[in-house]
C-alpha cells in the first residue's frame, strides 16, 4: 500500500478547473516532487494534500486512511503533516530552539529538549539554539524551518518552493542538504517547485504538471531520456527537434545520420511493421551531439554560452536547422567557425508531427518512441 495516494482529484474555483483528474502514488520514505510552470496547479495540489482545500472529486489517502474525498475532509491539524513554507514563517520573537520546539507543545520537557537537540544536530545548527532568526543567514533559516516541521515526526512533509528566496549557489547546495536531512529522518515528503534543477537534486520521483494534470510521474532519468509527450520533452532539459524519416523497423534517418533503435519502430497503432517512409520529429539533446575534430560532418557555431566546465554551443546545420551541443570549455570556438560533430544517441525519442502523445513500446536502452 502506498503511503500517499491521490486518485482522480479535481478542484475548481468557480468555473475555473485548477486540478483535473490528478493521480499519483508515493511510497513511504520516498521524496516526490510536483514540477511545472507557474499557474499549472502544483501548489493547489499541495494545499489539497495538507487539507487547506477540499477536493471536488476523487480522494486522497494518507497511510491508508481517506483524508479527503467521498464526503470526508479531515482538518489539517489532524493529518500529521509538516509544512515548510516559501518564506519559512519563523517566529521572530522565539529563539532557534524555541522555534523548533513549537510543534512539540504538550510533550514532556526532557523529551522536547532531546528532540530539539537531535534535530539541530541533524540540520547542522547544534550551536545556534540560542540565536534568533534575524541573526541567521537565509540558508540557516531554511534549515530551522525544516527542523521545526520535522520535530513532531510528521507522517508526511510538504515543501512549498522552499529555495525560492535563496541565491543560485546556495540553492544548489541546500537542495542536496535538504535531501540528506529528509532521508536521514526517514520522512516521506513532497516538494513543489518550478526549478527542475531543484527537483532533480531532491526528489526520487517527479510529476511534470501542465494545466492541472500530471503529464508524467517518473524518475528524473526517465523524464529526461524517455519523455511521455512533447510537453515533457520541451520542459525537461534542453533540446531541439529535427525532422526524421522512418527507414525501417529499426532505423530513423535525420540530417546528421541514421539512428538505430534496439526494438522495432512503431509508426502508430495498427500500422504493424513499418516499411513506409513516415515523417517524425526526433528529439536531440545537447549531449547527443558530440564535438569531434575528426568528423567530416561540419556545423557552424551560431551562439555560445560559457558555463565554466562546459560551453553550450548552438550550431547551424547545412539545411539551416539548429542543434545544441555541450562541449568541454577548453574547446573554445569562435562565432561563425565550423566545427566537426557526430551523433552519439543512446535514447532515440521521436514524435509524429501531428500529435503530442508518445507511444512507448517497452522500456529499453535505445528505445525508439513514436507518437501517434
């Protein structure tokens, strides 16, 4: 049995449907993430789980118990859910230790002190218990908020854009720290964010949301290499679509060469074995295009973005189409220069140009995915 289950939940504000038939499952001890652009409904889903919003349809189960749906709505204070808010919501008049202890009211004094000391040690603030929030950095405040949410040993932890107020470098470091803390306390958690780097750093499973629906609930690896549809392919990572032609059951040809699939290509349901010259759009990621001075295939450098260890090149092909290539930064080429490239594609992902939906034959390395 899943620790958290959302089954076909709906929520609307008047005539505006914010969440549409949304379902997901999260196992105990796992970290999930709702990832998507602003306005997609991800924070609303978090509020439904917390009990701040009643669902209009479907149900939410927590540890096997229905907490929302079917005429039942358990109030937030009875759901044993901890929350870390975007602005941390620390009490400025309370010390760090008293902030962490806030959710332990009614607990015996020595047990409360021991729990606070344990959590401050886990979050790396053992020597900061007597300080006040205004004396801490943003990252330290975030860890205090996390410790406070974990103090009552919640059944589920919810984190609403917890890193949005931090600078980029601190955000990246803290996202790894937060994951370690959640895992160390064996807590089940759901994170909401619009930043895929945060999602990848923290979560075991991620749901890509768009217009109130989860487009794909999967591991970060599969979201990047095996996107379920064109929206996921566009939203996760970077890449471009090149036109391709299905040559036979195992090969798709693009301008840069022939891509081989590990299993037969499906052009569409009911087609059977494909011998037609079907047109498809092929997704190519920056790591699929390798810089190779020895290659006879050349492309013109149109744009470059220095990223420290790497440079992301935008390359113009002979046809005028553009691809991206991530190249070690010691290969520093000038705009307008032509460089050698070659294909190195482990996961072939294609879509028919008249549809967004992908048909997955079965998971496999080198899988060709064709949309109908």
